[in-house]
């Protein structure tokens, strides 16, 4: 795991996920921030608002992703005021990509941008380490994502409803948190749609249960 | 950016003026190599807790320079604003200077805007600065304060990451202190409970960590004001010096004495134009 070299950085070794559905997106993340082997914050909120209906899920270096998110929030807010219109999710994702690609040597940031805009509805864009940007109907990220690619690939169906997406995300994150030492705590979920943002937290003892082998 | 609050000009990059001098010193001259002095680290336990009416911050008072205790009564709870205080762990010089600069910036902001500073503003300024220096400034800080939006407790790391939490411990003694906090923290505690909890957390750090020790300082911040209790709990192991180290007058013999009378040769008076002359 290449992250273990930088054990002094505060890391969001993480599991983050976002899923598109008809009318919006569901995003989710675990809540663990580590400094080496110590959990610096066990109730972190990795779902950061960038605009009213656009969020980003942060993984990688805590300091880098917080700074990037702050910078993009400012740029997007300015853009939105100039335009006098709600910004597009693609614009937010492009701003993230610009910054992550330009400073790719200095930064360690894996970000999933998700939200709803009136033009294209719910969208998920992934901007992994290195600064690529691509749109995907479902995207996972962070160190815990490696453990759930199989689960996501086999269980995702196009056209799921909001409740099905919430259940899918919660279960995927729980499975990742069970297997990845750098992910854990609570599951934070959010639904972004035309109506706005609904946030929820699933506490540790309320997580879906899987067979303990 | 909007409101002028910055005293320091934004100089780009690091100042490498001394690096040639340092290489020459370290690689040796005719007398021999000179080893660079290690920066004094505070090896610390600091903690903070949000309670019903405000915030309680606590810290030990030991400053170590490698294995020697450099200061037994070091003050680690720094003033930022009348309603905001900051505990610092890490490199002593870095925490001192960073909190000093932050305090100056916030004072200028207060004077310019006519508002009391908010805790979140202090956090943002710290984040900007520490991120810009990419971890070179070894300051692990716990900021606590009460402003018009409520009571807040934040931690800022040396790379510029920030966390907002109801209770927190930092420093080399954070593991034992965190154990106490995780066990006994409750939301909406009253003052005595909160003070006892922070004091016990620091005490656990002092007992279980070599880099922390001596006395415990507490700082209680509420809407009404600040109670800086220094020390709150004294160490059981305060050592009384066995002998006096003062020298009697006359201990050093005077061998010769010369007196040179200085003659006043020339005197000039220059008037200066100062601003705001009546």
C-alpha cells in the first residue's frame, strides 16, 4: 500500500462512493481519518458541499483535499454569481481536475464529484490521483474501494430507485469498512436531487450485518 | 482577501539565505564540524472539551530539549483573542510564532471591521498558512473559543488539515489522554465535570508519557470571559533546591580598576516632524 510511506501525514484512507439514479445522486463515505496507525478523527465528514447541489467525496491527504475543496468552492461560487445561474456538476468536476492535474506532483487527492443540475440531472464524476476526470454511473474510491469492486460490479443495475441506491451504497461501504483497516467508524450518506440535500448517518451498531467468517 | 487583516506580505517560497552558511558550518572548518542544534520540541499533552457553557482547554507544562527538561513551567495555552485560546504541541518555536502571528492578524481584523473574531476565522487563517508551508512548520494546534455562533473546538495539523470535534487530545501524550476522554466524555457537561475530565486527561498524559510532565494548566472560555488557571494541578514531584546558588558580593576579587572620563565635545539637537502635530 503506497500510502504507508507517508505515515506522518494525516490521511483520509477511506472508502467513498457515489451512485447516479433517476432524479439525483446518492453519495456515501466512511468516517475515519488516520495519522499513521492512530485514528485522528473517528467521526470525520468526508462529504463536503461545494455548492448548493454539488458535493465532493474526499480521499487521500486530508490537508490537500480540504485545501482543494476550499479553493474550488470559492471558484465555483464566483462562477455561479457571474453566470447568475446554478453551476453545472461538470464545471465543478473540471475545476477539481484542473487543480489536481496541474499540481499532480505536489498533491495526493482522490475526489469524487457528485450532484444535481437542471441541465443533466444527477451526475457522478471521478477525479482520481493524477488528475483524470471521467463520468461514471457508479464510482468508488479510496483505499477500501479495492475490496468492493466485485460487489459493486455484480450488484449495480441501471435504473435503481433512491432507496435501492441508499441500501446499495450502505452495504458496499460496510463491506469495505469490514475489510479495510483504514476505513471505519460510521457511514455518512447524502441524497442530492432537485429538492435539495438530505443527509443521514448510520452508526456503527446500526450497519447492515454480513456473515462473520 | 476581502478585509485587510494580514500584517505579513505574501512572500513566495522559502528563504534559503542561510543554507550556504549552514553547509559550511556542518561540513567543518579548521576547528571541526559544528552540529546544527535540534529544535526544541514540546513533547506534550494538550486536550480540549466542549461543555454546556463553553470550552475547557488543558495542557501540561513541560518543554523538553531531547532528554533534558528545558522548561518546567512552560505556557502552552496561547492567547489568540479575548474569546479564543490555542494549545500548541510540536516544535515550541513554531507554535509560539504561529499563534503570535495569528493573534496579531485577528487584532488587526477586529480593529478594521469592528467585529469580534470568530473561531472559524482563526482556523481558516491557520489552515492557509500551514498548507502553504507544506508541513515545514511543526505546529499541532488545538483551538477553542466562544463566539456569537457558539462554542467551538478545532484541531489544525501541521500540513493544514482541520477537524471539528467536541473533544480532543494532541501531542506525544495524546493516546493516554484520549483514553480518558473517550471513556468519560458526555455532551453538555457542567463546568466542574468538564474541568475534572480535562485535568484527568492531561494527568494521564503526564503519568504515561515521558515527554509530558510537571503541572497542569487549564483555561475555561465562556461567553462571559476567560478563566486561565495556571497551574490547576501541581506536580507531586516538585523538587526543592537543596543549596543556594547565589554568590556573596566580594567572591570575585577585583585585580585592577581604570576610570576613563568622557569629555563632551559637541552637542546637536535635531527637531523631528512627527505625524499629528497640533
